[in-house]
C-alpha cells in the first residue's frame, strides 16, 4: 500500500464512508488544546505528531475527527472531548477507500455522458464502486467571487427581514450598501439613533439629569458607573459626547444611554405600527454585532406575531479580520473602545458559529450567508487606466450556508472553509477546538 502522503489528497477531498480531509494545521491546533491532553495518552499524542498522520472530519458525525496514517487510526469527539476509538483499531473503510493499493488496476474508466453531466452539475456519481465528485480547482476557496448582490425572495418589496451581523468596525454599513439588495429596506442603524439623541438634547427635549432619573435603572452597575464617571461627573451633556465620538469613552457612554432608553425596541414598534396586512410589512435590516444571540432570538417572535414568515427572515454575517477591523475603527469618526471591539468580535463568532453548526433559532428559516469582509476580498471595476472606481463593486467573497426555506447546505460545501475563515480572522482568544460558550461571558 502507498502511504497517506504518497496519495497526495488535498484538504476538502471527500473520502466515501470515512470523512473529509481537514487542513493540516488542524493537528497542531488540537495538540495545543489543553483539554485534549486529558483524553488521549502519550501513544496517541506521539501518533498525531507523525508527518504521515492526517485528520479527517467524520462524514456522519460532524463533531468527530479521525486521525489516521491509513493503517492505524483513532477518533476524538471534539464536542464531548472523548476518545472514541483506541489507536490499535483500523477501519476497513480506510483500507478500502482511502489508500491506493500497489496492485490497483490502471485500466481506463468509462464515464457516460449522463454521469458527466451529473458531475458537472455538482452531483456525486458512483463509478466502479467509487463515489466521484467534480471539483473545479481553477477557483481558490479564499478568492471565490460570487453574485454581485445577495437578494432576498426575488427582490420582494415587502415582508423581508435581514439580520446583518458583524463585530464593530467590520464594515456592515459598506456591505449593506454594496453587497446586498438593500433598496427599499428600512435599516435599524443604532449609530443614527445615537445622533438623534444628541439632537434631542440640543433641542431641550432630553437632558442628562432627566435621562438619569428615568432610565439609569435599566443599566448594569458597571454601565451606570461608566456614565456617571465620564458624563455626569464631568458636567457633560448628551450633545457634548455625541459631538466627540473620537473619544472611546464618549462612544461607550452614548451606547449605554441609548440602550437604557429602549430606542431599538421602539423603532421596531414604530415600523410595524398600523401594518396589519402582510403585504404592507416593510423590508427591515437589523444592523447588529450579534455579540449575544438574544439580539436575534428576542426580536424574531415579535416579527412572526406581526405576520413575517420564517422563510423570509435571513442572516448575513460580515466576517472581517479582527485586526483589520481594529485599524478601521481607529480611522473612522466613531472610535469604539478596545474592550467593546474585542467583545463584539468574540461574541459574533460565538453566536454565528453556534447557529450554523447547531440548532437554528426558531423562526429563522431564510437564507444564511457569510461575507468575508476587507478590501482584499472585494473586487472593484477599473477605468481604462486601471484605477479602481469607488463604489463600483464587481464581486466579493461570500459563502452560502443555508438556502431560503430549506435546510443547511451539506457541510462538505462550507464547513471546512468557514472553519478556516473563522480561525484566521477572529480574535486569537477564540479557538474552535473547545466549546465557544466557555471562552467568553454571556
């Protein structure tokens, strides 16, 4: 038999009855995970470190990873951190399907025109006892440019809801303007709400004192202490802090002030007021960080009760490299504090990863897509001199995870790619090799 390395199968290759090849760096990530050391012995650890040992994601058990050199293997349940199979047991499926035998028959395989058409349409075809699937290697998984606009229900003029998720500074506003068909949508933009509160203060409609008496009880002790320290004790007005959002403390204070007032909830009530006919329900976009899944799950029941259909409630995640987002944050007019930046990106990763790899929130049955943000993942049209044209988007990098009204797409179409995106772009405090809910608060 040839060794695993001699077979030279690439990450993403599906091995029938076994699983899908994972990126070689996965082994190192798992070896560094402290919890793994508690479930495997020295023999298994030494085995994993060998260069001819590769990892595969179990095709029937999505949380299980197989480590094999083709002759020996063992399996780890990455959700329960449990050793499933001992090192000494080898799978007959790996012998039969994974390795190429020296005595293999090299005679040509005949593929019918009908099977060829199925392969080109993305279907798997069984030929001579082997499952084959056509892969177009001319497109790099990290450079795949998709549709110019993500659309919803064939651009229906009513009844659509989009949760636009992403950590602070990830470029959700740019994505709304350039990557999705947002014409005719009402956008719940919390930043705009903050500006309006500042204007109300200037007009004498609200003051720091009246706000504190009426709404400060809605804040956590830490948030209330922050407003007292950076606004009240300094004698500042709401319009003062709204006028200087380069100061991260002002940004945090204004966030707490707006949050305590419940303006986000009132916006939805105003949008739906008098809309008793499903055909008059406005198209809505919720611009959220998704640092807490409640920002989605608490809103959906209200939408459903008002007549929105689950298949028309969608989720888009703008996943931008955390360190690029930090840089973008420093360059914009509103500078988010560092701790809030970190929590928003950690929380978005926790929320969206748990949604797409676990149970979908009740009432969320629209399409789910991930947009890989950042300039290098966006292609613009160029003029005759080769200069990029601002606002003229030719293509962007996106990964469909779920179709509208249907189930989550087969994992071999997106899970390994998304795993790589999340590993490479989220804060280093996040590791997908242990449950996300143990890595951050709420």
